[in-house]
C-alpha cells in the first residue's frame, strides 16, 4: 500500500487491529529515515561481506530492533 493512504479508514481499522510488533513494523515501513538507513545498510553489507553482520548489528541497535533466526 502506498504511504499516502495511511490515514484512510481501511488503514486505520487495520492498524487498530495490530499488536505491538505489527504496529512497529508498519511504523518503520512508513518512516523515510528508516527506509533510507535500511537501503544503505543493505548496500554496505552486500559490498563488504566480512563486515555485513556488523553493519546489520549497528542498524538494529540504532532502530531498537532484534532480528530472530
């Protein structure tokens, strides 16, 4: 769904039905700074496979994320 529709009644109903983690995902998905950092981290980890894990660890710490296997 395009970000401009986040205030539509359907979207509001959908967001109201989410738990904490689901709401957090939707918040981050719509956050331009998060999307930019994600893209940069992805490029960095692809370019430098030896430090890819470290790049994701920094990204996760910055955004308060925990990645599960």
